[in-house]
C-alpha cells in the first residue's frame, strides 16, 4: 500500500502539534502585551496619584473663592516641584470654565463641560488617554478638588508615549520571532512524531511479514506495557486463532484426501486387475459389484463430510422443542436390539419417569444411535451396554450416560476421540471400519444444545460417555412452546455418519 | 520371483495379489507389520510393496527393520500420503520407489519390473539389435551410423535400453530423467520420444521404440527377431 506522507499519522501528529503551539504562542503574546500595558498604566497612574497628592498640598482657595498655588517662591525645591506639577495640567470650575492650564495641556484640548461635570458629580478620579497633535499620547487623571464649598475639576497629565513605545517594541519583536519559533516547533514536532510513530512503523513491518505460510510468526511484545503492546498482544492472539483454524483446515483437507484415496485405489485397482485377469463374466461381475460397494462408501464419506461441514459452518437449523428423552431412548434401544443380540451384547437402561430438555429430536436421536451403536460394536460378546439418565435438580442439568464393559480405550487416544477421522488404531477391522466422523458429529450436537460431553475409559474395563444437557424449568417451558410454534417451518437436514 | 505385499486394506491386497500373480509373480500378503516382518524372516523376497499406514507398526519402522537384514530386497512404498515430504521421508528410510494411492495398476507393474532388474551389473555398452549406446563415451550408433542426441534424449534412450522389453510409464521416465516429480507435465516425455524416434527409428525399417497403451513406452526388438 502506497502511503501518502500528508495522510500519515506522523504528519497529522506533527501538524496538530504545530497548530496547537502556534495558537498557544500567539495567544500568549497577546496576553503578555496586555499584561505589559497594564503594568505600564498602573505605574503611570501611581505617578499621577502622587502628583495629585502633591497638588492638593499646594492648591489653596483664597478668601475670594479663587484657587491659588500656595508655595514659597524662594524655596528652590518647592518651586521645582510646583513647576513640575504645572507642566501638564488644567483646572476648571464646576461650570466647566477653564481657570488655569498649561501649554502642553492646551495642545491636546480641554475636556468638554459635560465631561467635567460628569467627573465632578462622580466624585471619583478617572484616567483617560489624550493624544496631542504631535502624535504623543498623554494619560490624564481627572480629579475633583473641594475647597470651601466649591468644587474644582483638576486634570493632571503625563506623557504615556514612552510606555506605548516599549509595548509596541515588545510586540513587534515577539510577533516577528513567532514564525521562527513555530517553525522550530514544527520541526521538533516532526521529529517527535517520528519518535512516537517509530514503534508503530516497526510493528507494521513485522506484521507485514505474517502470511498464510508463516502464521507461527509472532510480533514480539516490546515490554513497555503501553497501548501499542496491548495492540500487539491482541494482534498476536488473532494470528494464533487464525493459525489454529488454518491448521484445522489443512489437517481436514489432508484427512479428506486420505480418506478418499483408499476407496478410489480399491475401485480403480479392482477394475483394472479384473480387466487384465478375468476369464469369465462372473469374475468381471464380482469386480464390478465390489467396486460399487466402494463407490457407496465414497459417497457416504462425501455426504457425511458435507453434513459435518454444514453443521460446523452454522448452516444447519436446529428445530428445538421440549423433548422427553425417556421415550426417545426406549425407541432407539429397541431398534438397536437386533444388532446387539447379533453380537451377544445385552442392552440395558436405567431411566427416570421423564427427562425433558430443549432439543432437536433428529439430532438427539442421531447422538443416541452413534453412542449406543459404538458401545455395541466395541464390546465383547456377553458384555453389556447401559444407558442411564439422571436428573440433577441442584445444577438444573440432565446427565445421559452410555457405558459399556467393552475393550476400553487407551488413555493416549482419549483426547483425540472427537477429532474428525480419528479412529483408535487396531480397534476396528476392515469391514466394520467406521468413517471416524460419528463422534465429531456427536460432539457438535452436544455443543449445539449447550451441553457438555465427557468420556472416561479404562482398558479391559469399559468406556463411559457422559453427556450433560441443561434441564428445562417450568418458566422456560412456556417460552419454548411459544418459540416452537413460530419456528415450526424451519428447515433441517439429515445427517448420515 | 516372489513378492510380499504388505497392506492392511483387504480389498487392495486382494487385487494386488491377483494382478501380480497374473503377471507371473508369486505373491504373499501380510495384513500388518508384524506378519510382514515374520514373513521377511522366513522367506527371501525379491520385492516388497509396503503400505505406510499399518494397524500395528508404522510403515517406516517396518522398512527400517527390513533394511537392517542381510538380504535386501527392493521396497516399493504404496501410500495414501502423497505430500513431497512423505515421499522424501520414505525414500530416506531406504525405500527404492514411492507410489501414491490411487495408482494405475499398470504403473505399479511397470515399476515392479524395473525394480526387479535392479542390482544386476550394468554393462558399459548397451546393445539392442543394431542400436548400440556407449554409456562412458556417450555415443550412440545404429547400423554403424553415428547419431547425435541431446543430453535428455540420451538419458531417455539409456533408460529405455537398460529396461529393454519392459514398459516404462511416462511418470517413471520423468522421475528418472528429470530427477523430480513432474506431475501433470508428462507430455514432455511424448515430445522427447518423438524426437528420439525421428533420430533412431524413422530412417530404419525396423522400429525399436514402441508405445504401450495405458502405460507409456518400451524399447524392444520387433516381433520375430532375436538379439
């Protein structure tokens, strides 16, 4: 797969990192600028407040109600202070008439009488900015001075231009430097993103090596216990499950081809040899009849395989209904009575009055046939096969046990008993050789009915198959009845094994 | 010639026995590994056909035990397992040939014939009628004329001449000359045989290379003439 660099996670990571950084730094610049002008304003305000306090000390109303600067002209220091105070100032009376002002204040213009009376009525000092014609900006403190019942407006100004220049210079420097900072951040982000994506790239390369032929390959866990490790573990689990099914399928096809080879060899060889050697029509007829038997067996294998594949592939619809095992077992046992007598095997059963489970009758019948028939086949003459059903109320289960006192199965074969095509070596002889599919079908039937199957066996003592099904409780019974009415049109297939 | 057939599937053993007997061999049948080993102990066989899946002992174990004995008859494995690794394993354990089930009986017969003549000393010069092949100098002449052959053509002719009078299947020729499993490509043999015939037979009145229906090819002097 061709990966575009602009669509890759790395690019997106680096891009979002850079964008985030750019927004953050720009915002930060504005905040910084705001803070700086705030500090500047507070500083100048503080200075103006100090000047105001000094003003109050020097401004006095004389007897005629006129404000005067009250200081000692001989005191150099006092004179300097008052001149400093009178550099940028104006004084107006409560009607807005300007009483006194300085040159610099006049340049930026006086406050309107309305603004003056507003300040006077507020009683609180306020600060405003006033530009003059030369492009300078002054901060003006507008305050009220009460003297002998008269209110006066006093405006004190201070040049704010140097402060503004500092703020502007800072802003310019900052925003000029910003693109470079962001570029550096983008570059670092790109490198960081690569670092972050490095393990992903490595894992992707290792994952790419896993294919159908080397499913045993696992991506090594990095040991960092992070999300990636979690993903690798899950991925490995997935590959393991795939490997398992691959193995099963491969084993199955090997088994199938092997199962089919023998009857085909027989058919082909018999016919060929008969053609070469037969001297009479009867001999040819024998060969053809024998070939037909093998072809029957071949189609039997194919049919059983197809059914098993259908069942395991989930294409078989079960028609579950309330099913009483007791009459069903009686029926199967009586049908198998004849082969049992043939082999001098006694068929017995120990059954409760009734034992209901929710099950597909045909499949359960098939299960019973398989297990009981197996028991008859592998039991010596004068032996017995016993079918026992017990109800366990405490676990809400029904246990169906089919046991014989036959040859038994060696422990090494027990785990494979339910595998397809598994036949216990030496147990069967030629003509009666089964297909090795019966028990795998039985195990599928049990699973499809939410049951469990166990087998125990001892050589020379006998074998016991125990199947456990969930018992139907009274409340389930009603539900099942309803369900059956609706599903009664469901289809099912016959399974021969 | 006595052949032991080791085969647990009764009906396969049956037709093998009948077929081989009709081809003129004496046949004993062993249905399992132990019987086979007992029979090998008691009798000197000229050839053994061995099934790999036996009810009691694994075919490879039987093969091993046969190989450990003094008399060492050729063993032909007949197995339902046809994977390459199974073949290699069988041959590594000392089998002389390997045939996968299902097989054509004529193929089996052809292989049996070739295996049976193995072990006899091979002359440096093979002569059939007026055709002679020098294995050392790799020269072929017919009635004194030099015949130029490509290496593969030479190998096929040598194989045919060594097994003079025995039909060889196409698969056998492919396996022998190309040293590999050439499944499905056996008509390559027909192409080479056509070339060989044009060089060896076409200009001469008596034809030596014969087609055997259902099997393959055979090199033989025409009827009525003796060597």
